[in-house]
């Protein structure tokens, strides 16, 4: 696995840090926002479980993606280990997120030798990671 990606085996391994993002529990119709505050995953039980969570720690420049599809898939992306030239920022419209104008995403592009290009390095998309919100003015 690439050195900027860390996989967690359990939801209880996710560090208790300040995050901006959202958590969607299995017993809810929509996710709830976390506005740059801590969320303790040690409190999450087997039911209701986290269906999905996108979290960003701006202090450590780390993004965490949690998805439950029969079992948890949990990945942490340490963006501080990447060159800015390998990151492309994008903004997307939110879905079911209150008071959020845009969802901020970064695409991670890394050079990789490509036999179809005479063995030259070409940029390949390695990941798309959540990097916070652009909030609506209240």
C-alpha cells in the first residue's frame, strides 16, 4: 500500500481528534455534520453502526473515509506526505448535508510508468479524498 494511506481494521482504532465532516448512522435517514469537533468512535456500538463517514483533520491534514458494506472499510489519507503538485482540488454540491454549500475534495495523482506510453511516467489517479466543507453563510 502507498505510504500516505493507512488502513484501520476496526472503527475503534480511529483517533479521537477534531474533525470536520459527517457521520451517517444506520438508523438515520441522513448524516449529521461534525463542525470541527471531536467524535469518539469508541462510543459506536454494533447497532446502530456507521454506514459512512467522511472526516478531515485540518490540523494534521489527514482525511478518513469509513464505509460499511457488510464490514468496515476504513482508510486514512495523510496529505502532508504528498507534494501539492500531486493534489487537484475540486468542489462538489452536497447531498443531504445541512448548511453546507460545497464539499471539498482532493484528487491524488501520482506518476507511474506506463508501458502504453513507451515506459514514460504518466499521472494516474490514486484516490479521491474528502477535505472539509465550504459552509453557507448564515
